[in-house]
């Protein structure tokens, strides 16, 4: 048997598909619950007499624990990361299902901040755990993981509306049982994953690599986040302003995100073979072009264009996660926590700035400028360290 075929078989055997699927399924269930807030805001506004500013602050404060991601990741690296992943679905499900019982704005705010800590406690160490059971197919595993989360955020609002319609806002706690059941399954199925004995390598010793990876990554996220924020946050508003009804406006976002799910499943695995930088470069060139095409398209042609936008822009999440895991094998959770913090710090101001540009100049110009700005990602991709292998064959 040829040597390269032996190597390929060994690498495939290292990929523990069942374990990757279990963790990705946990991601799906977890993110179903974490997506409850936005669709339930109208009911919460009515019940608690919230202003729009107060309602908007709920989502912002729920994301603030993302600032703790590096510390949560570091704690997970120094302890048993398995339990962070195992218990988060139960905790998040319980807290998000309790929203209807909050008696006032401040108690709801406190509830959501704690829920945000639970969300961070899952997302900081989970990719590290995925990497531990993926062998040399880290991109493929991250694709499964990200697809689970994307699907959860897609179906979560539907589940929330069904629950509140069937059980009332105050009676939603009963649906938390799915989160607890998920945690029990994770505890049972993940108990045999070995928690590696880390070599005593301090963070100071990896600072050169931190700079080499995170400096270009900061520029990449900064320049591309305006583009992704435009399409994921403001697309329904843009479509509505163009004359589409609310159903069609929401459908446009669902169409785009569905392509992101498909892309996440495939692009991560492809990056294992042709390299992370190659995928990022393709996305950096193709995504802005398709967004510009979207701005100049109408009618049924919007569907294939939105699918192309979703596939090229939303599918690279697994590649970013795999890039982090490739370069920080001794500090997986810590590095992923730092990446999540960086993503938060770029997304928050980008969301505000795109909105301000839309108010002043119109969303069409804001979308166009965001797409043009995304081309500046290209030089930063070449700043990333060269990969040890361009392909795994």
C-alpha cells in the first residue's frame, strides 16, 4: 500500500466522528436556547413596560461576558474543560427559559448576564475539545461544530415562538428539560475523552506566536466584520426598505444563513486539504463581489446571489477556529477565548457604525462601503504564518 495512503487512513482514523457529532449536537441545542431573547423581546417589552433602549440593552449586556472569554479559556486549560461544555446547555436552557418569570427589568438584566457567562463558558473551551478528538481533520471538525451552532440560531427563534404560544411566557421553564437531557448525554458520551496533561508552557513563552497570529487576525476581523454585520444584522431592514414585506425580509436572511450552514460543513474540511489561508483568500475576494452583485440584483436572481453571499462569507468561521487550534495546541481554550474576545470587540462597534452610516447615507451605500472595505482583508491574510502543510493527502 502506498505510504501516502497509509498516512491518509491513519489521519481519518484519528478523526473521532461520534465524539465530534456529540459535541456539535450539544452546540446545536445550546444555541437554540441562547437565541430565545430576540424573538421574545416584543412580549417582554409589553410585560415589563420596557423602552426600546432598555430592550436593546438586554442583548448588549448578554454579550458583555464575552469580555471574560480569555479568562474562562485559561481556566478551562488549567482544569477539566469537559465540564464547562457538559453543563452549559442545562444552565443556558434554564436561564433563558426563566425570562418570563423575571418581575422587572433589572432582574431580567441580571438573569441574562449570568446566561451570557454560561454561553461564554461553552464557546470558549468547546472548540478546544473538538480539536482534541479531530486528529488532523481540525477544519472538518470545526465545520461540524459551527454548522451545529448556525442551525441552532436558525431554529431557536421558531422553537421560542412555539413554546411561548403553547406554554405562555411564564410557563416556558418546562422546555428547559431538553437542555438538561443534552447535558446528561454529553456527560455520558464525553466521559472517556482524555484530558491531556499539558506541558508546563506559560503564556509568556507563546507571546511571539500570539503576535504573529492575532495581529493579522485583528485586521482581518476588523475589515470583514463590517461586511458580515451588514448582511446578518441589517439585511431584513434593507429588504423591507426596498419594498419587501416582513416575511420576505426574514426569508432573505434565512436563505443566506442556510448557505452558511452548508458552507460550514464543507469549507472546514476543504481547508484541511488546501490550507486555511487559501480559503480565507478566496472568501476575501468572492464575498465582497457577491455583495456588490446583490446590491445590483432584483427579483428571483436575489436567491442565488444571497446563497453565494452566505456560502462565501459565513462559512469561514470553522477556518478561523481551526487556525487558532492549529497554532496553540498547548493553550487551545485560552487562545480560542482570546479569539472570541477579539471578535466581540470588532463586532460591537461595527454594528453601531454601519447603523450610523445607514441613517446618514442610506443602507445601500453602507453595504457598498462595507463590501469595499472587506477587500483590505487580503494583505492581512498574507501576514499570517505559513502553514506546515498545504495539503493532507
